[in-house]
């Protein structure tokens, strides 16, 4: 059984390749190896020596068709990733994420596979699910920009963030979110029309060894790590009390294997997180302590980026009941392990450059 993993040379793709090889799959990777993701001092993951690698753009129809030959299943990870950058690199994000998905699907019509699993994102929810003081659930909450960072109800009352389930209506608050929702819907609609089972996994904040440390638009833990490795304090937008769900990359890889194999998953959409909430400040403090730099206290910017949300963390009940997914790695044991890996890395700190880019375009307020 051969699996094609688009974007498979990236952080998640390499961990997934290891998990697939352990399950006895043959793995073929298609990746463009762009500088923003793959540049810097970190050498390529050794797992890439154990899989077949196709160096090509997901929008290259001929290369994609060639990569699909002899393939039984596909995991579609290829995407530009970054909420802030997506708000000005609009053509790049729409081109890679949505046109790239269309090119893949057109090639799959000619060479169908048994199952297609697409990497979606928690970003499509916008704000997570909230509850009012009297117990009403609110699916479409937006921040007003005044009266503090937290959303309020229509009367100005306090809202309580609660775990976000898959049935919550999307609120697409960034270009990145729009493109990820389009990827998801394209795969779930086109695949079954041509006899292919399709599954979408909505990933929350993924962390672990192998993250792209010199990419200032990647996961927040990698961004913090880049700053700390260069002797600089983690920079945190707003006040650091935003609540997120941090999930270990090994658990994410497990979820993809389950999504490829579980018969009941066909046609489904599943959250992939830890099911636990953590503030951004707490994760910055934990990482700094684990890296032996507790002296580097976070720097709070007290500004928000366009497209950012306040609170969102996963309800995993659907993934547990259908996929049999159960996260095994906690933030508390995963971050010290990450710190051990970081101690052997170098990183170029481009966080200030990214911040200035956003500010120059009026995307920070």
C-alpha cells in the first residue's frame, strides 16, 4: 500500500512519514522545499532518505500526475501556512492552497485513490465556541476592538469560552482560514463524486521537534523558540491570556494514520488537538524554563494582529468516538523534549521583521 503525502517534507509530513513506515506503508513525498519553511541551519529530516521524494510544486499538473502513479491513498498537507502573512500575500496563499488543491483533485479524477485525507485547520472556526452567563451557546462571535481583548455578548456581558466541536459554524477571519476551508470543502465534495473516500482533519496548534525555527509565520512555540535561542524574550501579541490547544506532532501523525484506515471516517471532519486549553503566556514561560532561560520574561505587545482570534480549543469527542483518536503526549512532557532538540539547533530570528511587515501594512492595532 503506497501513500502520497503532499507537503510531506515539512514538520508534520516527516513525522507522518515515520508513522506510516512503521505501519508498513510505502511513502512517496511531494514537496517544493521553499526557503521560508526549509531554509536555515537545520538539516533535512533523516526520514526523507527512507521515502521516495518528488521535488515539485503542488500546482505542477504533470508532476502531480506522475507522483500519483501507483498510489493507493493520499494525504494532502501541501499549503502555505500563516494567518498574518496570508493577509498580504493573498495571491500566494490562494494559489498554493486552493489552486494547488484543484490541480491535485483534477489529477485524482484521472487516477483515483481509495482515500484522500486533507489537512484542514482550527483557523476556520474563527473564535471558538462561547457560552453566555445564562448558558446560551454562541457560534459566531467577533471581537469589537474596544472594551478589552475578550469578546462580549450583544449586551456587553462576559462570555465563557468552551471546547469547540466540529459542528460550530465557520467564521473565516483571515485569508489563510478562507483557503483552508476551501481546501477542505473541495476534497470532501470532489472526492466522493469520483468514488474516493475523503476525510478532513482540523488541526489545532501543533508542536514538537522538527518545527521550522526560522519561519516567523509558523507555530507560536517555534516562533518563541527562535527568539529564546537568540537570547531574546518571546514576543506576545495582546496580553498573553489567549487560550489555545497545543497538540504534539506525534499525536497528529497518529490521527492521520487513523483517518487513512478507519472505515467509519469516510466523509467526516475531525478536530485534532489535545483537548486541553493553555494560555499563550503559560506556554512561553514553560518553554523558556525548559530551555534554561527563565530570565527571558515574555514581552507583551498589547496589540492584536488582523485575523487573530482570542480563544479556541478542541472538543475531541467526535474524533474519539469515530476515529479512536486519543492524544498521548502532554504539553508538560512534550515541551522539555522539544527543548532538548532545540539545544542542538540554530535559528535566524526573523520575528521583528515579520512584525514590522505587518505594522507597515496596518495589520497590527
